[in-house]
């Protein structure tokens, strides 16, 4: 669980840094307002798609960690039952 928390914190920081950098770059770029708005919209769509991909990756990793945890718990349970039954 701690590992998942660290991954989600990293991802949130990564996205925030990416957004901040993109916004600063766009605001200081020498373009007309219409071009800047179109570019912002395009970059926003790209960022959203990347964020959704990362969310899916994190969900898959989380599911894998949960399954591994269940397997370990089942093994430990069996070991404990054997020790108690012996």
C-alpha cells in the first residue's frame, strides 16, 4: 500500500510539473491569442490522454500488488494452519 501511495504522489507531482511547464512555455511564446488557445486545447487533450494512460497503468500495478498480497496471505495462512495442526 505504501508503494502505491508513493507512485500516486510521484504521478501527481509529475502531472503538476508538466502542466506548470507547459503553461509557462505557452504564455511566454510569441503567438496570437487564437493560436495560443488552440495550442492550449491541443496540449490539454494530449495531457489528458497521457494522464488516463498513467491512471490505467497505476490501476494495473495496484491490482497486481493486491493479487500478490492475497497469494502471500494465503501461503502464510496455510503455513500457520500446518504449524497449529502439527
